[in-house]
C-alpha cells in the first residue's frame, strides 16, 4: 500500500471513530457505565483503556517512523 493511500485510509478511519465517540456525548452517565455482564467492560471503561494505551502506541508509532526515516536517509 502506498503511503498516501494508507494515510487517506487512516484519516477516514479516525473520522469514523470520532463520529462514533460523538454519539456517546448524549448518553447519560448511567448508560456509559452500564455493563452487559460483570466481566464485560462498560463504554467508559473501553474509552479509558483506549486513552491509556494510546500513549504507548503513539510512542511506538513515532519510534517506527523515526527508524524508517533514518533507514531511508541518504546518509545511511
């Protein structure tokens, strides 16, 4: 996949995710905390998990971009 195609796909995916997340804005807190089963996560727990892990993944993606950039640099 070409870089531009990947970036366009990621952009569309992020916009879709933002659209889904915006649907949660109107839900009452009781719905956001509701669990289908005690061992399942609520909407808020899922969002918290994604937010916490995004720090890790952002750093890993940044490292990969730096490695790729350095590897393709004319001085290497």
